[in-house]
C-alpha cells in the first residue's frame, strides 16, 4: 500500500560527512523517513524550496526544459524498495496518453519532485522498516516527546512543526562553502544573497 510523504527537513549529515539527510514524513507527521542524499541533490532541493533562480541551468533544470519541450510531465515519485540501507526510487512520467516509469536515485527523484511539484510516495513496508520517530531536524526524540506526540491530534505543536524552516541558515551556509570549494561561484552568490535576505527577515 502506498503512503504519501512530504519533505520536512534538509540538513547536513553528521554521520556521513559530505552528504545531506532529507527528512520525509508520513501524513500523520509522527513517522519520519530519513534518507541520505548527495550534496548536488540537496543543493537543488534547497534552491527550489528557497525560490532561488540560478543564472545558469543546473542538470535537473536541463531535464525540466527537455520534458517541457516534449510535453512530458512527472506525475509522481515512488520510493519503492530498500535493500541493504539503499533506497530505490522511480519517477512516473506521462505525456497525457502513456505513462513510463524511470528508475533513478532517491536523491534525484526527490529533487525532481520539488521541481515538478509532484507527490512523493513510499510503501507501508518501507515506512515500517526504515521509518523512525525523530524530530524534524533528524535528532532523536526523548521518550517523553514520543509519548506526548502519541496523544496529539490537532494541537498547536503540530502547527509549529509545519512552520519550521525546511532548510536552516546553517545548512545554507554549508552549501555556500561547498559551492565556493567547487568553484560554483554563481550559485554561491545566489546562496549568499538568500542567506542575507533570511537574516534580515529574522
């Protein structure tokens, strides 16, 4: 049975240096699915979420341009398998008549989901096997927090969780450092401007 997921958080991985962890949540908001993704995928997700417009198209943008030209859309992302800690995903493409499933990495699939604004799904089995009860930033919950969450239905705490930033300033700053290190100066400039904008708003 398919379960719809939403993106709750994206942060630098403290366990696998050089990678990022994206936190997905089921519809209840209690069960979280953390997935390790590559920096490039994390950067593209952050850029889309923060509404940053790169001066030059990135790889996922090239894909979007091609599919738009040929009137192809992505209708959904499906994280369909988990083997030895690796998530397997596929995107469902459609031209309005035919549907074609294309296998890809979970990181690419999630990056495309934010670009195409399409739903993300997984199976009940994967959520049961790999889903955990953690905070939106990936830190473990205390027993008291878990107990409190189980009693919450439509409380203010749930509303507060929804309003939290998906990508923190600290993680945007980490992406800025990586962009500079990789000599991606245009992206670095866009990230720098976004960080300054957020700091002014706060």
